[in-house]
C-alpha cells in the first residue's frame, strides 16, 4: 500500500517525521502543500477540517500530527 506524507515548508515537525521515515528505510510520496496548494482540500478531508501538518497516510491508517504539528 502507498504511504503519503503531507507537509509544508518551514514545519519542524514535518522535517522530523520525514527524517524518521528516511532513517527507517520507508518509501513514501511527499506532498508539500506550499508547492501544491491544490492538495489542501484533500488534506482537509483526511483531517476532518483541521489545517495541520504533518499528516501521514499509510494504507488505511491516517496519522494526524503524530508527534506534534504546525497549523497552516
């Protein structure tokens, strides 16, 4: 199953989660909302309207700001 990480530039929590995924050897697709604002509606569906990152979608599991997050 695909793993997707939603982030935004300047988010320390996003940087930390990205680093942890790389260190664990996990493959994922990153969607930077700063560069791809058209993905915001999709993120809002996943978070039930919360404007927060990082969000990790791993198959059917959705982790919203698992170790802290940043509002945008």
